[in-house]
């Protein structure tokens, strides 16, 4: 198997359903919104001050990678700087795992794809607690989608351009955000629709 193995695998297209996973995420999001609605605090940005947060996240995989994975789970750390009362700058990094799935109708299972994201972004609040977000950065692949048992040295590990618009709800310590995150490069394009729940505090 040559260096084009990964490209060949990622260009195979199959139709699968994610109905149950979608319902689970929608239910979780609804429960979290209700929780936050009962714990509203004042504006979460303090100008000229830093905040630090740790988050867990999950997402539904889209694009070329959906042929090989349905679900992403990860953890991220975020440093936030209050640029003004309503605008913050962010720097986020951590680790994503795109779980490999079994090819329909077979017993063949794909290895998971791993990625280290490094993203810079903004959070623009339009109410005390609601904000729009945007991030740009690089995603460094540490593992690739290959059939289990195949030597990974036969496939390259790429660095992808990350573009990610989103929306979120934040209180004094808690932050829940929904986003679409796109990864592109080397002729391959994939992404995820994700949720992130984080706990933060001032520095």
C-alpha cells in the first residue's frame, strides 16, 4: 500500500445515518441550555484581563471523513483575553479523536484519526451571555484513517487549515458553544458539527 492509500480511502463515498447520535446531542444541548438559563451571571468579559478554560467536546463528522468516522471526541484548553467589554481574543489547543468505524456490510474497521488543533479566534458578545465566535488555525494530524493492522508509515500525516464559525452561551464560569469546523488541504476536505462545554476562571 503506497503513500496514496489515505487519499484513496478518503475519496470513497458511502451513505450512512447518524439519527441516534444527532438526537443524543440535541437532547444534551437542550439540557445544558436549561441548566445555564438558571445560572445566568453578569458579562463574562473583563477588559484587559485573561481567562483560562478547560473544555470537553464532541461532534458529528462531515465531508470526506464521514466515510470512515461518525463521531469525534476531544479535550481543549483555551486562553482568553478581554479586548473590550464585548470582544475577546482566544487561543485554543488540545486533542481531537475521530473514531474509526466499521465499513457497512463487512467486518473491516478503520483506525481512528488523531489531530492537534491550534486556533486563534474571537468571541463577540451581542448580549451579556450570548456570543458569536470565529476561529482560524492549523490541525496537525497525528494518526490517519487506515484499515486496522496496516502500517501507518505507508500514509502521510497532513496539516489542515481550520476555519470555524460558531455561537455560544457563557456565564461567569461555564461556557457552551456550538460550531461548524472545517479542515482542508492536500485535496481533501472534511469537518464536524460540534459542541464544547468548558469551565473557566480569571487569571
